C-alpha cells in the first residue's frame, strides 16, 4: 500500500496504465508509448514500469512517474505557484462570544487547519534560499506535485502523424495508447497506511468529513483544498455556505406553511365551496365537451382547503423575503469567497494566467500561427472564417435542441388536454371513484400524471443533451480550458433551464389563462379544449408540478451519484478480492476506481444551480421548497465527499479563485426570480382577486369575504351552449351554469353579455399595479443591501495590504543582501 517507488524514497506523483492488446494498432501504440515516455524522461521526469505479471489480473502495465526537485522548481516558476516565505504574524480576528455554542459543530484544529498560515510569494529558482524549504521531499504538497506533472503530461509530444505534431496524454487516452492516467490517493480510506511517510489525509477526510453521521459538523475546507486542490475546495465551500443560508429560508418557509395550515379553517372561500347551501347549490359548466356532465362546486371542497396551505397572505411575504434572501446569499458569498481567496493564496491568481495556457486540443487542431500581443510569441490561432462557420453550426444545433425541448413540452400539454376529458368523464360516471373525487379532482389527476410523464421525458432528454453539448463545444475548439468550461456551462445551463422549468412556466403563466368561455372556447390544434384551472386556483397544480420534478430530480440524482459508482467499483474489484491484500498495490486499487473527469465538478454545480432555480423562481407557490433543498443538500455534501474520497480516483489538483461563470448565472436567476414570483402571486395565485373583492366589492361589513365565490364565478345560460360543447346526457334540468375559472363576465341578461365586466378590468389593473410595486420594492431593497455590504471584508483588505507590504519588504531586503554580497 505504498505511494513510493521500489526504493521507498521517490514519491509516485502520477501513474499511467496500458494493456498490450495485440491487434493491428498494437505496433503504432507501442511506438507512441516509447516516444512519449522517452520525451517525459527528457523533460526530467523519472519513470518506473511495473510488468503486467505483477498486476492482479496479469494484463495491465503500470508506469509510475516521479518528479525530482529540479523539475518541480522549474515548473513551479512556470505555473507561478506561491510558496511560504515567512510564518504569518498577523493576529487572528477576535473570537466570537457565541463560538462556545458552536463547539458541538466544530472539528479538531489539526483537521481544520492542517498546516500553519504563511506569507507566500511566487516561486523563483534564483531565490531558493528566500523560501522556507525544510525538506525538499515535502516542500511541494502531493496536490502541487500532481498538478505540475499533469501540466507536463498534457504538453509532452509523442511523434508526428499525418504531417502534424502530436502531443498530450489526453490524445493518448482517447486513442487507446494508455488506458488511464491518474495521481494516487495516499492510503486506504478506512485505515491508515503502514508506511510512516504517508500523510494519511484520505483516511482523515473519510473519518471527519465523508461519513453521513458527521452531517452536523463543519467541513475541513483547508484539508480538502490541500488534498484535492483549490477548485474542488471552493465548490465544497460554496455548497456548505449555500446549505447554511438555506436554513434561514427553510425556517421562514416552514413558518409560512404552518400559518396556512393553522388558518385553513378560517378560509372563507373554502368554507363557501364546502357549504352544501352555497357550494352544493352552485352548478358548474361541464369540464369537457360532450362527455362531461354538469357538476356541483362542493365536490372540490378538499382541494380548495389544501390550496389555502400555499395560497394565503404569507405567500406574498415569503415571495418578498426570498427576493431579499437571494441577494443576501450572493453578497455574503462574495465576502466568504474573498476570505478564502486570501487564506488560500489566490489573491493575485487571475484567470488571465490560465488564458495564456492554451488547450492541447486547440494547439493540435490549429495549424496557422500568429503573434500573441501579450507574450509577443508565435502561437496557433483559428481563422475568423472557421470560427464563424463553427459558431453558426453550434448556434443552429443549440436552437434545434431547444426547439425539441419545447416540442416535447407541447406534447405533454397535448397529453394533458387529451386525458383531462377522460379523467373528468371517468370521475363523473364511475361510481367506485366517487369517494376520492373530492380529493383527486380531474385537474389534479391530470397534473400528477403529466408531471410524472414530464419528469421521465426530462431525464431522457438530459442524457442526450449532455453528449450533444460536449460535442458542440468540442467542435468550436475553445482556446483555453476556462473558455471551454464557460461555453459548455452556458449551453448545458440553457438546455437544462428550458428542460426543467418549461413545464413549471406553462402551469404558472399559461394554464387556465386562454380558455375562452362556453360557445367560444379556445382549442389547441382545433381539437383539444384548453385546460381550465381548478376552482381553487392553479397554484396547487404548480405546487404539485414543482414537488414532483424537484423531489424526483433530487432522489434520482443521489441514486446516480452514490449507488452507480459503488456498483461499478464493486463489480470491478470482484477479481481482486480473491488475491491477498498485500498483493493488491496502491496503483491497482486506484486503477479500479471510477474517474472523476475534467467535468466532474461541472455536473455538481449544474445540479445545485438547477435546484437554486426551483427554490427562487417558483418559491411563491411552494414555501416548503427551501426545506426540501436543505434536507437534500445536507445529504448532498456527504454523498459528494463520500464518493470523491472512496469511489473515485484522486482528481488532478487545479486552481480556481471563484465559482466562475456560475456566479453570473446565479445573479441572473436572482433577478429573474423577483419577476417570476411577482407574476405568480398576481396571475397564478388567487390573492389579488380576493383583495379587490375585500376592499371594493364586499357588501358584508361583518364578514367581508363572504359572497366572494358566488361573485367570482361567471354565469352562463345553458340554452346558449352550441352542440359541440353541450353534454350528451343531462340528468337534471338546469337553466344556468357557472364557469370553473374566475373570468368575470357580464351575465346573459346584460346588454354586453359574456363580455368582460368592469370587475375583470379592476382586477387586471390591481395585478399589474402589484407587479410594479413588488418588483420596485424588492429591487430597491436588493440594490440597497448589495450596496451596503462590501464584497471584501475590511479585515481581509487590511491583511492583503499587510501581506503585500511584508512580502515586498522581504524581497527588497533579500535583493539588498545579494547586492552587498556581490559588492
């Protein structure tokens, strides 16, 4: 279980594996490997090959790579790696008096801060005596070493084919020359290594972080950063902070839900619907053409009561609260990020450094060269005409697939319209369904089945889109890794945004809004009558849609993330279990694990950002959404840490000083959420019609909301029904029926019969006024809060200035000493 060469001194920084498959390509692969490994040795790396006879299956060769001191210091300077020059003498900030209350959630100091805090400076070969180099073998951490070796591997040539210079381990992995390339974990996750020189950080991470029973403990971010690199560290820092902030949203959402629960009995609307003397006497128009009969309003008694859980005064408060919460979350995250940037030596790390590092694929595919205005060196470039053609193909493909999503949503709408009539007819005509008819209305039955169908379609389309988005982005040949990731992020987010949210947007803003009235119903494709909302409102259906899609996605995501890698690893290790443990080497154990991949974090961020959309864009319809998200995220942190520590090979360490383009996406969703929630309260909720009735149309001073239901349902004369809409069988003799949805039309005896009444226009004006007022209030508070909270804390600013001053002073004194020596 060693992480050293056979001599027990040189550390294994990277491992390459390959299988000798004697096919027609065998000789070409052998030549490539020979040239590649020769060039690696010329670059200064040391190699040691384990013969296939030594492997547990007798088929795989392992090439172990060690980077000696000279190579490390050369590339540390190239990559601008910061190293310690002096122990930090800035006193830590004052202890919080409430810290004693947080003691149960704390981890041991040795786990939280595995190394002292230093002032650092970019490494320079010429100034080695300036740095705190106690031991050359441990000066560069294993994550720094594997980052340096990976940089060499991605740029090492392996020959010329078809007149082009070929290089990079990624191409060799793609063409099957090597089967895997990975750095090693330092020990088993369930026990410490026998070798005293091993750090055992993986074991510590598993015991203190990656077990679900530690869900209430803080995360050891410094140790995560040290072991996996800053890019993975910043993801877990963001996920942990997001989960902490969700706690406050979940508590307020739960209070709003409980308010709805405790005031259910006081809701005058549902009282009138359930009252046999009121709701029992109101005859409703048929729910579908020909097959449906007239029905009484009190059959929707239970659904109207449940609707009050989510459609009450607290809904408006919670929508405004979430608009402010999302601003606080993003602003406080900027401050947390600034603190991490300082603590993790990323203050001077700018993406421009990565901009100068071209992707090997870009260098390989771009044969033409031009001078870089920054470096003044000749480098490959993609001609403008080629870029334009690729972007046109890319844009057309994206539009096509987005159109396909919309087409699939329309197909689900057609399904809703087609089965709605069937459900309505079944529930009216089948006696055995009568007991559940009050709870499961045709609208709700349609909504539940359509939501489940929609979720299945979403999952299928997601599987296809991932591959399409990667193919499109590869075709564009982005210049740098950051550019590649940003382009892929925007495409995948656009796909998933339309895929996950389109059905919710339909229910929230389109369903029940363009229905018409008897004799002038609106039909889709001239065949299916447009859906009507439940008499209790469309909000309960939006809640159903949101719950099924959000909860289904989270459950499916956790199954995919935890169970699938575990099964794959269990299947891959089944042969190795027959051999003694001492013959199962560290590189073989890691070879049998899953690959995290360059896009591993990308999928994690995408999953969380889509969840963020659910709890912000549509939260007015479902105050419990933040609570669902909180419970999921508590599990998500431990699932992600467990799979990374136990089920995946150690990822190559990478630097990142922020969450990148995701920050802009979150900002965009935060602004959009204010608009969507204002529209949900105004147009989907029944809040504004009730308020207009309360203040303008109520005639009962003692009970202002009494008579609301009767007032809101328009009257239609049954004799005016055209043959297309008239029921086949009429069991009773009714003269009038009422429209299911709130449409506010003049009665049949009015000179402007069936046209919208003044009441309708008053409500519409109130809705528009509410949207304008709510948006302006929330946006003003948002911008004021954002202005009030500085992005970088004052103490961090002072520390950055102090460190810069001391670093310059140390470097200046060093230069003076060198000058004196020369004189």
